[in-house]
C-alpha cells in the first residue's frame, strides 16, 4: 500500500472520481492548469480534460453558483475554494441557495455539491489564510460539514462526499496537508460520516477534529507519562454528528476536553458540550472544558500562542482529572 | 441600440413586419396572457383574504414571459424571478399543483416549505424560485455549462429585473457565461419606470453591458410579444448552435410610454378580424371559476403534516433531525389535543 500525504490522498480521490464518474467536475481558482495553490489537483486537467477540470474567474459566488447550477442539473461538481477565509463572498449562495434547494423544492432539486476548502492556521498565513469557519456552516440547515484528519480519512471521506446527494463543506486541515503521512489504498474506498475512536483511554475523553487531532495525540502521550490515560475521539463529521461514539466514551471516562482551532464563543465545541450535558450529565465527574482559539481575529506573529497545542490540551486534561 | 419591435403601439404590424402566425396560434397566445391576468386578479383577492402572504403579479410582463416561452423547447430550463411563476402553468404544470404551492397546503410538492412566489415545477423544467435577488443568474450559467458539457442541445433562460441587474450575482453570472460561452439566454425585464431603473442602474441601456462581457446583446420592445419571441428565438438558436449566451433587454411598457402587452396583442387580433373582447370573455369567467374551485378544494385539505417540517433537509434525515421531529410531535400530542398533523 502506498504512503501518501493529505494532498496526495485528496488528489487520488479526485482522480478516481473523475475516472469512474462522467458527472464529476472539478474546478476553482488555479485548479486546472496550475493544479491548485496547494497542488491538490495537480495533473488532473491533463489527465481528464479541460471540460472536467477547469480554472474559474476569481469569484467565490460564481464558483459556488456555477456548482449549484450543475448539481441541480444532475451533475456532481467538486468546486475548490482556495482558502476557507475567502468563502464568504459565496456565503449567500451557500446558505440561501445550496443549503436550501432540496428543502424549498420538496426534494425535487437535490444539490449535491462537494465544496473542498483548506482551513485552519499554523502556516504563517495571518488572518486571511488561517480561519476555521466550520461553525457557520454547521449552523446552517441542509449542509453537511466534514473534516478529515489524515490522508486515510481524507480520501475515504472525500469519496463518500462526492457521491452523497447533499451539499457538503469539506474542510481540509491545511497545516498537516504534507506533514501527515499514512498508508492509503490506491483503489477507491469510502468512509462513513461517523466519528472514530482514535485512541482508547480510561480517564478523560478528548473530542476533536482536523489538525488539532495531532495535538491531542501528542497531549495524550504527555498525559500517559503522568499516568493519565486519554481517549481521543476524531469527530470527522460535524454534521451529521455521530453522538453515540462521543457519548459512549464520555460514559466511560466521565471527563471531557473539547479541542478546536476556531474561536470559542458559539464554536462547534459549544454544541458538543451542550449535547454531552443533555445526554450524559450524570456520567460527568468534572465540568466539560474547551481548548480553542480565542475570540480574536487570527493573529499572524503569535499564531502558535493562539492555536490549541499539546501543552494546552495537557493542562486542560490535568485540570479535569484533578477536579 | 434601437429596440426591436414588430407591432406598432396600436397593435397593427409595422410595414413588412407582420408575424403571419396562424390565427389559432395567436388566439392561444392571447388565451395564455388573459389567463395570467385572471390569475393576478384572483391571487390578489386571495391575498386580501389573508390566504396568500405575498405575490408578485405578472401584469405588464406578459410579453416577456409568453414571448420567451414560445421560443423554448420543453427540454430547456427556466430560471425565473418572483414575477414569472405562472410560466410553469403555460408549460403544462397542473393548476391544482401550482395553487397548492401558492397556498402551502398539504398536497404542495414543496410541502409548504417555500413561500407563495417561490414555485418549483420540476416536471416542466421550471427551477425553484428564490427570493434572494439575482442568485439565479449564476445558476442559469452553471446549468447551461452542464448542458454544454453533456453535449445536449438544451439551453437555459433566466428572467431578472432591475434589482437583480444591480446585484453582484448579475455581474458574476454574466462574466462566467461569457468566459465559458454557455448556451444561456439572460433576459432582463425593465420595470417600466425608466427613472426608477436609472436610479438603480444608471442611464445607459442595460444591453450595453453585454459588450463588456463579450456577450451579444439586443434590446426589444417588451410589450410586443412578437418582438420578444423573435429576439428569444434568435438567442436560443444561437445557443443551440454553439454561439454562446445572449443578453436581452426587454423594455417593459414599451418605448412609447405605457403600452400594455395584452392590449397591444388585442389590437393585433382586431387587425386580423377577431373580436378580442369576446375572446377574453370566453377565457376569463371560466378560468376564474376553475381557480376558485381548486382553491376551495385545496383549503379543505389543510396544511402539511407537522413532521413535514423535517423532510427534505437531507436526503435521509440525520439522527438529530429525527430527534427534533419526535420532540415536536410529542409536544403537540400533549398540548395540541393529540393533533400532530
């Protein structure tokens, strides 16, 4: 089995979807000839043609609006928004059109668009190349929000997304695009939109997704050195949410630390904390804690202090265990 | 750019411009426009009775609508603004299905999810109307790009007004359509009030914008249904022929002032020896009675079931949606006399 990074895994998924399904179209800014600013679509235009893999004008509303027009026509567009920080010009098209087409037509016009977009910080990108906008989309009825955490989940979840009949915001953790490497099958495979127990443990549950998963693993190693056994849940699918995998872990450990890069207030962690409080209150031994980005714009110079890292997660887990 | 016109304001064909359609075809066109007028009137009445929250009448826009429809094939797709909902009926969408959506009753295909101007008529390729203004212009370009990619001879037509013409999505949609040379017809309907339009769009003819996008553009007298037909038919032929999009500026009210498209067509009918008033009477009373009868039947069927709120969010409801549905139904069983639908 070949070893791939996330970029290669995404490329492999798109390549396989384009090869097997004539309804799949891949497009965005610099996606065609150049192969994408992160090279995720490298070589796909040469292989599959300029009609299937193409460059677009710099207009996010145009990219998503075009994808909507294609999807209601029965095609499977996979547009790329170059950075999730630039998705907002398409916000109306995403929230009022893509997310609502199925609903307002009584199921007659499904809108199966898969919007791929890199998100998150840690690449010295400043506040316009580092944001984590998942909560906006998780809050919008009709959208599915999927976040892979490594090359294996990137390929399997992306192939599931492309065939899914609903619109999907597929957030790729760009900080670990190349850093995370894993064995990835050459052939196509699909992973369910469900959470996974990334590491089993006894004393505290860390619930996280995306690049922060790797910080959680490092934290779990540090905790182990201090005789604290942490279980890690990789959420993977924010909408729909696999509550049971999370709740089963909470019932086992009784302690929860939620980790994400996005700002804290009304972040996705708030929803997770509310669900856990509603459904597992009597299993909790300590307050639910969150390790998140701060309620500031994403800073440039001090981004490492903004980001949740292993030590912050370690500290929060220690606090909850000592409660 | 002089607007294309075929009929004079009185309805008599201009010298050498007689469309020379069979009288049956002209009478059928007249019937469609009269029905549209009746629908406007009856829906206005339903609004006053509080049965319809909002509606945008088609009055004054009938030439845009029916001139365009006559030039399209059934396989072509329509992206409408809020004013052209009745176009779905002309394409064969059943009146009772249309009225069910207008009223939001139980048999509405959209389950009462959308408000009265937001029609969906998929069987006749009439895409769900959206209240956010101008968004559909990009969708039309995207669908047309898909039609081109699939190698069909289909095209997409989008109607939009001055508010949409001022939107960012209008610029984006025209730009994308020009870049990809898609088989689409962008039909701008002016408001009929030139000073109001100038306040939104400036003084230059809207059609002038086509040149900047590399899109062929024409102006047409939008109360002259034959002129609209000729302009759209030419645009559609070019779209099917691989010559890409056309921007049409349809001038509502006509260049001579406030010429009513129906009155103008009736002037033409009179010039062909028909009695327009008699033709109108033959349609009007019977159609109003039919609408009112269907409305009463639909009101009797009541609103959609409570659980329908949760349908069509996703292809398959998520566990969270299912739980919310059970919660609402349980609540209503307790507090609404056991009624959940």
